[in-house]
């Protein structure tokens, strides 16, 4: 959890949590004292974890959870008084917020943070794989466009166009994608 945003109108206990996150997870912790300040931080930055300590000075905070879920991929933990836990959980679960009752159970908080840390790692891994696959799809489309040009302008068959791109890539010691880009720049301009 590289970047953590803590939104809390109350300062009691928040400093301790911020220090724990900095020490245990090497996190950069940003503090916001109201929902409006939190919204500004969320819209301008990317966070791995957003912690909301309810109630806030300018609103209760459940609408802030919705706002954060719509504009961020961050994990969310919300702290609320025990008597409001069930009601809040019902309202914010659909936004992916994890609700913990106050006073906080340190063991449960530690488990929640470890779980979120592990899930952030898995999500990052999936996002990286998604980016890699998207690049591969884009490269394939580019190569197929280049093959289409070879077929159209040089009357090659698809296997001949494929072999031509492979041969050029080997001869020039560049990727087939780069050969395709050069070919497209020549014929499409």
C-alpha cells in the first residue's frame, strides 16, 4: 500500500494509525479533515487504500464512499460506532467498503490491512497482465493491418505476407510490430 488517504474529522487515534501504516507498510499517508477535502484528494490523486473515520464534520460519509468507489480503484475501510455498523455496512458494501466498528479491535484491523495489502498486490498483478495482453492485442492488430496492405498493394497471399513480415523482422533485427509500423507509415501516408 504505497499511497493511503485517511479522511477523519477527529484526530484521536488517527496519528497512531498513520504511523503504523508508515512503519509496517512503508506507506505515504495523506490526511484529510473533511469529506470535501477528501473528495478533492481522491479526484486529484491515486490511492491504494482510503480509510474513512465516521462521522465527518461536513457529512456522515456514506456518500463519500460512493464517490470514492466511482472515481478510484482504492480499497476502502470505514470506521463507525458499533451501533451504526450494520446499517452502514448495508449501505456501502456495494461500493467495496470494509466496515469496522469503533472502538477498533487491533487484531481485526491488522488482519483487514494485511488482507487489503495482499489483494492490492494481486490486483496490481492482474492490471499488469491486462496491460501486457492489451499491448499484444494492439500489436496483433497492427501486424494484421500491415498484412492487409501487403495483400492489397503487393498481391501477396496471407501466408506470404506473414513470412515477409517475419523475414524483415529477422533481417533488420527488429520486432514484427516495428516492421508493421514502418510498412504502415510507408503505405498509409
